[in-house]
C-alpha cells in the first residue's frame, strides 16, 4: 500500500539524515582538532626558523610574524587537507558514508537534501581553518 511505502521511505530518509549529521559533526571536530595541531606545530617551526616567514630578507614570504605566517599559510593548508579529506577518515563507516554521497548536487528532488562530496571537502577545510584560527587566538603576541 502506498501509505506504508511512504512511511518506510520517510523512516529511511530520517535514518540517513541522522547518519549524515553525525558524520558531519565527527568530521568537523576532527578538522578543528587537526587545524589546531597543525597550527601549533607550524608556529613552533616558524618561531624557530624565521626564514619561513620573515619578508624583510627579500624572499617571497610576506608575513610580519610567525603567527601571521601560520594564519596565512593555514588558508592554503585548509584547502589542501579539505581536498584530500577521504584520506583522513578514520573508520570504514565514515569512508562508506562519504562514498555514498552524491558527487554533485542532484536535480532530483528526492535526494537533493544530502551534502555532496565537495560539500564535505568544504566543510572539512572550513573547520580545519577554524582550528588554526582558534589556536592562534590563544597565542599571545
């Protein structure tokens, strides 16, 4: 019967929504933590190696401090890690979920509600940079 079919589809969609939200939250948290770790490591390296950032030496680097260097370089790093997000996934469930996502936005109203694989990459990159920024906020100049 049609009503039973509709209820079943709605239940399946609700389960999928819950899984999608859980996976996005886990990835966002992973990205923020990774961004904070990356920023701390990169700041340590920059503080101990001014040639990485010191623009007064005539190099192409144009940062005025190690912190500024981390913030600038962090934008590029966020894009790079976002593009390779599938390699940072730490469970089979997460990998399977990612592979189940559409590669591009669907024109079919029935599944257009799901995030795309590119959307996951953007989500990861944004949250990675949030982690970078938060780590640098904690650093006193």
